[in-house]
C-alpha cells in the first residue's frame, strides 16, 4: 500500500467563515498533488448561508482541485461521513470538521504520516504533549479523560484520544468495514473497529479550540452513548466487522 492522494470530507451544518478558513488553510499548506478532492457533505438541515459558502468555494477553487457537494441520505453526522467514505477516490481519506475544532494546519502532518505509514491510521490527540484544549468545559474534560483511559484499558491499547473526530485513514480499509453508528459515536467506531482488525495507529498532537460560529450538534449526555459503542465493538467477531 502506498499514499497517492487524500480525499477531504467536510460535513457542514451552519459553518461559513470557518468552512472557508478550513478549506483555504489546507490548500495553502498542502501540496496540490497530495490532494485528491474536497467533498462537502450537506443535508436538508444545512443552512442557506453554509450551502452558499460551499458553492462559492467550489466556484473559486474547483478549477484547480475537484470539489463537489454531496447531499447525504443517511441521517446524522456519522451517516454523512459513512457516505463520504464510500465516495472517496483518494488512496486515503480525512475525517474532520468545518468549524475549526479540528485544526486544518494538521492536515499536512497527517499526509506526511500517511506517506510514511500508508497502512496505518494517523490520528490526532488532544492529550499528547503539544496538543491541548482551549475553552473546553471542565466537567466534560474530566469525563473525557476518564473515558479515554477506560476504553484504552478495555481494548488493551495506549491510545489517548479515541473519540476525537480527526483522522486520516487508508480508504480501502474504511470502505471494507461494516459501519453501524449514525451519530457522534461513529467517531469512536472509526477507531474501535480498525483496532479489532489489528490496524496500527500513529498519534500526533493537535490543539482543540472551541468553535466560534454555529451550534454543536452533540449534547453532553449524548456522550454516554459512547460506552454502548465501546462495549458492543469489543466483542464482535471479525466476520461481523467486515462487509
């Protein structure tokens, strides 16, 4: 397996200037030949302003790199990314957000990691030295730490940030897996099912910063659903993970 190029998946609900900054930062910091395409994952709840921003970006940059809008059919952010994965044409695919909670400057580091370890998942960690949190709810921060450590023990791994929705994957691996989650627990599922298949991970530090526009679609209590996802995937047979 080798790295050829990457598909960038960008689910959007109500982001505008943060969507633009995400796309333009990636374009300005990454080599053109390393970027296969940008896929904007929109739904019927995507605001008019967010949709117009995606359309303007396509008008401005679509002549230089493929960009298009995909209208999702499955519900939830997990459903959007699942559809995006199946559409991806790059050898690798990036899962991130468009609200700047996932730093687009990290993408060039993701690509460098994928070139060195093309068969591994390169994943961002807010808990590694050099990473961190800014304006993160303190109660939620403590709960996140406890959860990350607990799931690491359950799966026998030393990974520090299994829930962060910021990773670059080999596309073929992701397209071969039978995904189940449709909402935010899908982010955890994208780590757990590959782990069960024996996929190796490489963690790199990343800094999380609270969004400055739009409203988070993930409530505090919804995070407890991650426990169900963790235990469910821990005891699956391989035949139930792969398509």
